């Protein structure tokens, strides 16, 4: 619950940055800010290669004994992230004509990618040491503290991209403080040694990379085939869907843990129905105003005027499917259904790329939104089919198991 609440809290910071970015650079400037943020987070997630998950597991199980044991692996990931972020930023600067300050563009993406990666890994260490409440609280406080600084930067007349400097600085502070306050020696009982090399964590990285790809790749995919204005409209719609989904998912924060621990199939089914119902209800309550009042809410919150709210409405509807699909994915991860998880992510990634690039090329922002809706509906269908079919297979196996006769 604490980690889910922290994720929702970070959306407040994101909302502030988007609101100020829209007022600094209007729709086109806001589009570049969203695109730069997405590129940086994608680069960081790919470079992570599962380490942020591995450190949670390693410290929680006692497989790592000292705080500094994770530093060599962490440095390796940072060295991988640097050329990834730099190359992606340079490539987009060449493709898009609306990037007028290439140095600022590349610099902000590289800095934010490295900063985001550092906070992601070090926060994983804090959670592995059991500091869920303290770690999540620290992250929320630091990110909230950046909002006044974001406001001051917005008054300078700088490019919206300058806001990434403040966001990145906040992530660096999180990483440094989380590391400094962590105990030097792991207080957990000694467990089997767990390594931090790439070959030790890459399997854990597949799911997180694909998850980030699904949530962050959309603006990157369409950036090369659509105009700045269309990218801005879609970027706003995507951020609204992401914020609504993240907040609605808070009640499902423990779904993975419950699925991993549950041995009673009937209780597991009842739990998934309850969690899905609560998430769906929460999403509908949050999303309904954005569906019916998309134009005034967008202008009020982000300070930009858009002439076509249909892309927002499409993604607000499809966000319900994305949220429920995310619940099912948590269940699959908890049950250890790794083959199903990998297959779903691969199929979804392929469909996402084709549907969104094709939709944006032929229909601009609305086409991209329709492509994203196809992604969300497909993700929902695949995940719940896997959950339900797996439970039915378990029931069949139980029913055909012979009961030993009593003597």
C-alpha cells in the first residue's frame, strides 16, 4: 500500500510539471516535455535490466550483506544508461524539426535518465531492507518539495525542458538520502548469496522493461510520424490515462503478494473479484469528470487549449481496460506464471508498435489514441484469459487427483 501510494504521490509532481510546462511552452512545448520524459524513463528502465527488482529480493532475503555490495552492479547500469539515453535523444533531435535547442534537449534527457535510474535502484534497496513506509514517505516528501522549484523555473521564461533539471535533481536527492540512511550492514538473517550482475538479474528485467514500454513508449512511437500539435494532444490524453490508472490501482497494491501466498483457490478467486471491482469503481469515479468535461479540465489544469477532446475521451475509456489488465498481471506475477507474463508482454509490445505508429500516421492524435485503445483492450483480454484459464486448469487437476483410501 505504501509503495502504491508513493506512486500516486509522484503523479502530483508530474501534474505540476505538466501544468507549468503547458503554460511555458503551450501545446507544442508540453509535447516535447512529455516526449523527453518518456525517452529518459525508457532508457533508464532498459539499462536497469532488472536490478531495481533484484536489490529488493537480495536485501530482503539476506542474500546481500553490506550496503555497498550493490554499487558495482549499480555503476554498470549507469554506464549502460548513459549511451542509451544519449543515442535516443540525438536520434529524435535529428528526426523532429521542432527541437530547436538540441544541446538542452540531449542534456536534460541524459541527466533525468541517470537520475531516475539512481533513485529507482536505491529505493529498491530501501524496500528490500523493509523501509516501505520510511522509503515511500521520503520519496513523496522530496518530490513534493520540488514543486515550488518547478514554479520558480517556470517564471524564468526558459524552455519547458528546463523543468527536467528540477525533476532530476529531486531523484538524485532521493537516491543519496535513501543510501545514506540505510544500515551499513544488512540486519536480515543470512540467506543464499544473490548477485547483482546483469546475468543475475536480466530475467527479472524483462517484465519491468515491457511494462515501461507499454506505459511510456506511446509518445516515442508516434513522435516520428505526427506533428507537434498532434503529439501534444495525444501526450495530454496519455498522461491523463496514466494518472487515472495509477491512482485507481492503489487498492491492488498487495495483489501480487496475496496471489503468491494464497493456497486456497476459492479465496483467491474471491479476492481477485473484490480487488477488480474496487479498482473498476475507483477508476470510474475518477475518470467520469475527465470524459464529460475534458476541455475545461485540461485548460484549467494544464493551461492549454485543445480543439479536439476525442483522443482524451478514447483513452479515458480504454484506461479502465488497462487498469483491470494491470490487476490480472499482478496476479500472474504473484502466481509465478512467468511464461504467460512474457508471452503477453511480447504480443502486446508488437501490437502497440504497429497499431500506434499506423494510427498516428493515418489519423494523427485520434489515430494514436485508437491504437492505444487497441493495446489496452488486448492487454485486458490476454491477462484475464491467462488468469481464468490457469485457475480452471488447476481446478481440473485437483478434481482428477485420486483421494487416498482410508485404512
